[in-house]
């Protein structure tokens, strides 16, 4: 039995944080908004660094990004760390690259 790809948990975490922020609507106070924006940023960072373990997970991660950007949610424009040196976009593409390398290495070994 195979394990569930961890990218799905990362996607769900971001969706939940985003939904909580939307649910507050116009009545939110600054403290609530700040807490939820931090949760969204943390979830974006987790998503960006999570290496998909299945081809389906990688495809769904890209689909999720497309959905975000269609809704003007710039999830990967978050800085990866407080040092503001790397944005999540760079980490996400590195994660995809790592996943693909691992799959190709496994495919060559199996052949």
C-alpha cells in the first residue's frame, strides 16, 4: 500500500487558512486578520517546500497553483523566510525538480 502524497495535506492546509480569512469577511479585526495572514503565509511556505511523491500529486499541485492565480491569490509570492532572500516560487519549482529527478532515477533503476 502506498502512502498518501504529502502535497495534498499542504494544499488542504492553505485552503483552510484562506477559507478562514474569507469567512471573517468585513467584520474581522486587525489581530484576527494578522493571525490568519500569518497562517496563510506559513501554509504557502509549507506548500512550496513539500516535494510531491507521486506524479499525480505534482500535477495536482500545479492545478492548485493555477486555481490560486485565477483567483488573484499570489500564493508563491510569499517570502520563504524572514530574511526575505527567496520567494516561495523558487522553492516550489525546486521541489518539483527534485521530485522529477527522483522519479527518473527510480525509473532508470527499474529498467
